[in-house]
C-alpha cells in the first residue's frame, strides 16, 4: 500500500474513533446520530481506499452499501424524531 493510501486510511480510522467518542459523550440524540452518519461516510471512504490499495473490487460494493445504509439510517432517525415531537 502506498504511503498516501496509508495516510488516508489512518485519517479515516481516526475519524471513526472520534465518532465513537462523540457517541459516548453526546448529550443529545442528534449528536449521536451525526456520529453514526460519520461512521457511514468514513466507512465508505475506508472501503474505497482499501479497494484501491488491495485491488479487491468487491470492496467498492461494500463502500456503496455503507453509503446506502447511512442514508437510510438518517431518514429513519429524522422520521422517528419527527413523530416524537408531535
């Protein structure tokens, strides 16, 4: 793996760890949901970086699945929060 891809992967893993800290410390549900969305985007990026580094093209599908699950999770959270406010 090239040094640039290693640096990208390191930064993405660091953002996932920061998201874990935010979930633990988050005072509101919205803070926790934003951290979960960060997992989706960071997971997507990490899967794509690993796909490029290893040449394993199936990791691109994994990254796209992470992106889709993140979007569906955000919609579900907003819908639940909307109904709770009524």
